[in-house]
């Protein structure tokens, strides 16, 4: 489990591209390597990856075909930077919201609105996921736990304070960039459950309605 509080930004130092798999090596920020072991989970731009090797502050990870298909990690090049969060431990403060590290889709950064002390980012989200996004709800954007500021059509926006801009790669993003999205799992569970119940009730209503014969008067 993760909390969506980015602990640092790591630089990609090597990528080995194999058939159906990329082996990624990053240089972790000083201190984040402490206590890290192979088999541990580390989120990269919000995507949970398993440590396969450790060499000082450098750590290696394998990206399988599904990870490459769903996330923006497939487009990484040496020198790029990614948001990093170590897995949460029992007793840790959860300053963001509970996140699984399972990316549901990508969104496109369409508009950046600058203000004196913050920045508003507008993203376009695939339509099938819009029902999970609402004003003041939680959303994971490249691993950062953020609050949805507004929803308009197929777009939503978030407001970033100077601390978020300084501590994450979101401050480096330009229009056209693709970001990883994780929907709040509790919201997703509630929405899908309500949809299923309403669909079942609608089916029962149709089944119990009396048949109307063609041409019959409906006075």
C-alpha cells in the first residue's frame, strides 16, 4: 500500500529493453535506499514495482508487458525523472489517501494555468473512467495524492501548491504529457456497486411491467 505522498524524485540511469519486458534502473534519492531489500515494493509515478536488485543507491525493477501497456513508464528514457514512494508500513502517517499502486489508465495534460502561488493543471481522462471522478474527491496523478478541484465534461483539474511543484515531477510537466492515473479504490467500489444495484432494479421493473398490446388504448 502507498499513501500518495511522494518521497523523492529518482533519475533513470539505465533501461534494458527485452521482448515483453523492460529492466529499469534508477538512482534513488539519498536515504531512500536504507533498509530496501529485493522483493520490496516501490512506486514509480504511482505504479507499484518490485525491487529485483540493489547496488548502493541504485535499484533495478522489471516492467512487464501489461505495465508497459497501461502506464507512462514505457516512454521513459535515460535521464528522465520519476516520482518515488516506498511502500507504507503499519504505523506510518497517511498524509494522502490509501493507494494500491495499480494504475487504471493515463490522462493527457491539456492546459496549465499559472497563478502567483499555485498552478492549476487540466487533464483529459478516458470517458469510461469519468464516473469515478468528482469535485473534492481523491485521485492519484503520477503517484501523488491530489484533490480534484473541478470536473468539466471529460476533463478534471487539480491545484498544485509550491511544495508539490518542488517535490514532484508535476512541476516539470508541459501540455501533451501523459500521466498515470489511479482512482481512489473506495470510490471505485462504491460507484460500481451502486451502478450494479440500480441496473438490477431497473431490470426487475421492466420484467414486472405488464405487457402492452399494439393498438391498445392507453386512456
